[in-house]
């Protein structure tokens, strides 16, 4: 009997793209680098903030300047992470239905842990029980470490859980963690990307996702 759902955050529960774009472009502008469009930033996300910055700076960027951009990003994003960020349509209602049905819920994300904790608390309150973001002490997705950490905190088992995400990284994470995967099609990656990673079950909207989780 499935009674647990592990959610990705960016591109799955929350549309964070505009705030991420603003923070990246702030850091780039401050260091006299060219900025990027929202669509370009969309293609860069999914593997954590450090990788986002690596993909955003020019290819000949020094390690010192890369670190400077990373620090500038973090300072800006910590203050502005929730300026434009909002849940996708139907997400709050879906989480409420899961809570009513007695499901355990967690977020596992490659977003920095400080941001994951703040956004989940402010936006979802008690609808998300556990949030696990990226830190320097734990291997992040697609390794299973953060997912297994979330399951342990929930007191849940992998065989009783779903993993819900929008990216190939999420597909791989679910497989590495021994968890059934459901892909959402409103996020940062196309269906073809998820299929190429091995996904076979998809939801086109929050209502369909709710049905897949509760049936």
C-alpha cells in the first residue's frame, strides 16, 4: 500500500524560474558577464545552484570568478527567493488531499537546503512534513542519499512511496532509491527527456497527479 510521496521542488511543486533567473542575472551583471534569458536558465537548472552558476558563466571563467558569482547569487537569492515564485496550478489542493488521505509527504531537491527549508515552510506550511535540500555533507540527486534521508525522517519505506518529479535527474533518483516514479509534464523538462531517462507514467496536471497517487 502506497502511503508516501517524495516530491521534487523546482519545476514540480513550485515555479521558481523567474526568481532563479533574476538571481543569476544579478550575479552575472555584478561581475560584468552577459546575462541569460529565462529559457536559457530553464535549461541550466536541475543539478543544484553551483552547477547552475557553472552553466551560466562564460566557458573561460576562472574558478575565482565562478566562486564570486556563486556567492553573489546566494546573497541575492536568499533575499529574493520568494518574490515571484509560486505553486503550480492545483498543487496546494493536491497536497491538501494527500494530507487528508493520511499520506506522508516530503520534498527532496538539489536546491540549496536553506532555500528549500524557507520556501516549503512559507508556501506549504504543514502540507509538507520533511524538506531535504542540498548541502556539502550529503551527495545530492541523482544519488539516493537525500531521498533515503527523507524516507528515514518520515519513517517510511521505499516500496511504499512514489517519487514525483519533472526531470531526468528525478527519474534517475527514483530508480537509484528503489521508488516508483511519476513524471509531471508542466515542469522544466520535456516529456521526451523523461522518457529517454526511463519514465513511463506521467501526469499532465495536478488533478491527474492526485488521481495517480490516490488510486
